[in-house]
C-alpha cells in the first residue's frame, strides 16, 4: 500500500539550501511556461532542459525519474490508445484491424503526455527537495495563516498512522472471516466492515486534540516570533521577483498571440 | 463573515487534518482491497462539510488534493483541487438544508453532488490531461470516444457513469457514521445540530 509521507529526500545541495519560497516560485514559473507557451515539444524541452538538470544537481534525479515514470506511464498509454485510435476525423497513418492510427490524434497525445510529464515532474522536484516544516515556516513569515500551516503539517503526520491502521483493520477483518477476494459482489460487500471501523477509530481523539492545541495557544491573536531562523542567499528575493515578472511576461505574450491571430 | 467565523472553531481546525487523512487512508484502502465501482476518497471532506459547515468543507476539499499532490502520493491529483472543494461545499449545503437526516435523502444528495463533481472534473481532464486519467475508468471514456463524442463530452459522460454512484455511497457512509457517533461528540461541532433526526428533541442529550 502506498504510504503518504513527505517525499523529501535529505541532501546537502544548492537546491535544498534555497528558500522554499524561491522553489515554490520556480514551480509556478515552470507551470506557467509549460501551460502557456505554444509548441508541441515545449514541455519535453522544459523537462529535459530545466527540471531534470536541477534534480540531478539536487542529487534526486533517480527518485524524480522513477516517481514520474510510475505516474506518467499509465497516462501516456491511455492517451495514445484513446486519442491515437479513437480520434473522430483525421489522417489515418496505420490500420490495425477496424481501427486506424490518426496523425492528429497522435500529435494531441504527444502534447498531452508532455504536459502531464511537466506538471508531475515540477511538483516532484519541489517536494523532493523541500521539507514540509521549512515550507510552512517560510510561508508563515510572509503572512500565511498559522491555522492552515497547522492543517498541512498535521495531515502529513497523521496520514501514515491512519494508513497503517487501515492495514490492521483489513487483516483483522480477514482473520474474522471477511471475504475480500473473489467476485465483484463479494468485494463490494466487504466495503462497510472495512471503511466504517476505520473512520470511527480515526475520530476518537479529535476532542483531545482540540483541547491540546487550545492549551498551546492555537487561537492566540497577534504576531508570533520564530524559533528557527531562515537563511537565504542575497539574490533570492530579487530572483523571486524576476520569476514573477517572467510569469507575467509569458501570460502577456500568450494573450498577445491569441488576440493578434 | 460572522457565518464564516462561526464555522471555523478550534474543533473544526483540528478535524480538517483528520478528515484529509481519512480521505487518504480510506481511498488507498478501497484501492488496495479492490472494492469495485467506488473510490471513496472524499469521506473526510463530506464529514467536515456536514459537521462543520459548507465553507469548512470547501477548504477541506481544496487542501486535500493539494496535500495529496505535495506529499508525492500523486501530483497528478493536484489540479483537481477545485472538484474536492465543490464536493465539501455541497455536502455542507445539503446538510444545512436537512438532507442528511434520512438515508434516502443522503443518497440523493450524494448523487446530485456526483453530477456536479463530474461537470467540474471533465474540463480539467479534457483540457489539461488530454482526456484521460490513467485509471481503469479510461475504458468508459474510450467507449464514448468510439461513439464519436468529443473529449469534453466523453469525459463528462465518463464522470456521470462513475461519480454519482461514488458520491451516493460516500454520503450514505457519512450518514451511517453520523448515526453511530455519540450525540455528545456531534454536538461539539458548529453544525452538529443539522444532523439530529427530527424526532430527537435537542433537550434529551
């Protein structure tokens, strides 16, 4: 069972040392560039020219490739089969039985796969190199609500515990004779005995948690100070503004192209 | 504004991460146990919408997909965060309108939410991901594509074939869970009173 954990891989690299805000802005710039610039191969060039080299520099190239492969491959297979063969009208390239591979569908599939690859790998680059608590710390400094920061960090801590509880419940119900394999009907009937105990047991400590966070000043108003200092290179704030300008320029260019056509 | 503040009490803020973890744990459990026809990855979102209110449900749905993506479990889910938010919002609204008090109204509310969810996710699948999701449900999309529907229509019809059932089961499970929880626990939440069956008077708690 896939466990939710932070994807973060600890390394001592220039990318890891960047302020999380700088990496977040870079992710935004990558997404805007890939989604707004025209061209069949734009997203592949972004992946090969920017995302992959940066991940290699961060020492997480292998992790990025293997995660991206696992996520993008099923998409790619689906999109090539469905759009390649089932494109309504178009120029047929190859005939296989009653079906034919259309060139328009194929081109659409190439563009879509590139887009999925770019979206998935730029998110992966960010989460492979950024610790969740560092991200929340730097977001809080620029006025991100502390309640939301609590929600994100707490989820990343709680989810793996619930997931291992799910495995325990699955094993326990099987040991008591619940059939979870076989026909569709058998598997559908396993639904309630698995899901309801999991949800109910997850709700047990909600009240105690509420008392615990209140006792630690959760609703305290006013400014807060930070325990951990955030170091960043001198160029980073200017770099972030440049990237924001870059995003605006790309969106502007796209609007100009669309209007002038 | 005051309505918004009244939804976000401490217990709501504590409930949201628990709810997102429920989404993730039940979603992966259903996937691992190969339970057919449903995903059930929004039970927590619906639970918050029902217990805490529509705006809290909206926030839970939005954050759920964002965290699901950031954690690396599946970054491809991130762009669907609006769909998650809409599900939580409607769960809260239906509960406020009293639809979570009987089992058949809960099923109906879930089915309607499913239609809305299908309408919200179809454009994302069609325009961002080239009309596929990389899951088994792509077979349904392929069927509609082969009948000559364009991407957006085929994705919406695929959603209509899957989402209303999934959300109806989700809402029914939340209805059952709300029945199994102690009244004292439910009363701690901002909108717990929306769940009380008509025959139970508030004073008997």
